[in-house]
C-alpha cells in the first residue's frame, strides 16, 4: 500500500483551535478534552458513508475520522488516533509531556484477509461506518464491509483516554463466510492464506524505517526477536513458516531512523482469540521507498481448512498499543529479551556456533543479522556484557564463568566457515 496519499500524516501535531483543514472536513465532537474530525482526504480508497450518532456526517461521504486528545496539564491537542473507515486501517501514536504528539507511522489493518486462486483478498469493500462519542464513552466505531458475495466483515474500535507515552486502541475483527471459500493450497498452507489481521509498516534501509525489529511471545512463552537490516531478503517471507504466537507481537522502532524518528513502536496484545491457533508471519517487499508500506506482519490462522464452509464465523479481539518506549527494553546483545546481557545470551551464541541460521534471529544467536553465528555475534554479546538490569536470580556457579572464558577464547579463533544465508 502506498503512503503517498496519507496526507493526514503531514498535519500539524498540535490541533489547537479544532478547525477543519479543508471545507469538506467537519468537526463532529469537541468536549474540551477530545475533538473528532471527519475528513475526505488522505487515502486512495473512495469515501464511504460515516454516521455520527446515527446521522450521516455533513450529509455526504468521508474517508477517515481523526482524534485529537488533550495532553494532561497542557492546552495542546495533538493528533493521536486516525480511524480509516474507508479501508479498515487504523493508526495511533503517543503524546509527549510537552504537549506535542509523535509522528504517525506503522498502521494496523482491522480486517481479516484470505488467499484464493485469484490472489490475496486483502481488505473488504466498506459499505458503512458508525461513530459514537460522549464525554463518558469517549470514542467507539463500527465499520462493516464485504468481500463481494464471499464474506462479510465487521470491525470495531474503541479509544480510551491515552496516557502520556502510550495510546491504546481496542480492536475486534469479526469475519463471516457467506459462501464456501476455497483457499489456495500448497506453499501458502499454514503460511499466508488466512490472516486474522495485518500490521503494515515500512522498512527501507537500516537508517530509514518505521519498524526495524519484530518481537513476539511464542506459544511456549519465550520471547523471539528478528532484526531487520539492509541485507534482509526482499520479496520474501520473513520466516520459513508461521510461528505460533502466545500473547503478543511487536513491530519495534529502535533508535537510529532518520524517517520520522519519533514514530511509535506498535504492540498487538491478543486479548481474545476464541480458541484459534495463530502464528506470526511477515513479508518484506522489494520497494525501498519510504512512502510505501513495504513491511507486513500478520496473524496467520494456522488451522485454516482448504475450504471455509458457508456460515463460518471467526473473530479476534486485540489491543493496539502505540508507544515510544516498549515495555521490554531493546538492549544490544540481549538475545532473550529479559532486559539483561549475560550468561543466557552468551550460551545462545555458543550453542549455535558456526551454524547458518535465519538472518537476524536473536534466538538463534545472530544479532549481527548476517545469517551465520560467529565472531561478530559473540563480540556483540561480550561487548555489551552486564548491560541492562538483571532479574533476581541465583548468582551463576563458577562453571558458568568458565563458559565466559571459553567465549573469550573463541573471539581469537578464525572462523572456518564463510558467511552465508539460511541453512
């Protein structure tokens, strides 16, 4: 999806007077702490009928609803949430203590998507949006649409009062098949043929990105991290197969991007999967333009049948959290994301020593993201030894110290295997 049409990203971050940007835009709610504006521009898809408290806004169609929220202790109202009724996307960002708001960046596709022999049916045709807002309720919306005669979709969003540094949007996705849907088979099975939702971002180079790291909790409760670099393969899936997730996934924006440096890390907390087994998978497109959504990460339905029978209903509930500071800090050399660089991280490297692995996969000991576990990876861990804050654990026995010594000796060894890709 091109980002060139997302004109609302260029709006001033402080919406003081709550005035329409163009004649067709309209303020629909303003209680002194929250202001909502319906707008016609910003995205490629056509405007749709959006109703506010059961009345068509302005008597004509719109595309998006923007939420400007007062930062506590200030008179500033930065844009922190955009609800794209025209295509089910949403984008949220966070407030800063000085009253400003961070840039918008990574977005969430609030729709299921499925792949048939005709290709990926990515987003529905939206037929209607409904918005309600009160001082007590704040903001809630419902968007309905369809994939022609194949399926119907309803997606809802809620926008509780954000806190400085973190904005949470509640999202539900409800999919119903209206006829038998034959999914594509073969390579895409369990990999990329039925997404319950997609996170859409941008990774151009190691210095131009809205997300450069994917982190998630797997089904065993372990934290997995994949680092993207300029050498990451393009026009390719990120994983050889979707990996079953536990409670959350994150698209992290680590420091170093020259593109809207303060745009948020986006975390998806799975609050209700209705018993579905979901896996994380992603795709990095060939384009390196920062105006394109080149990075997609999604929740794959792992048990999707070859044919989805008529009347099948599927749904999930998630929280979309935008923040400048992930709950778990990103520390160089912290391969298991426990907030501390120590024995466990060293042993991860040594246990995969001289192996070809998925480039950038921390759990396989490759923080250098070159696809080979060797000197660079060992030096990354040792060079950041004791960084972060250790948990309250038993002090390692001397045998663990011996492992450190062996690791240091390994730094002096020449690598016998040349670098390469995934083994």
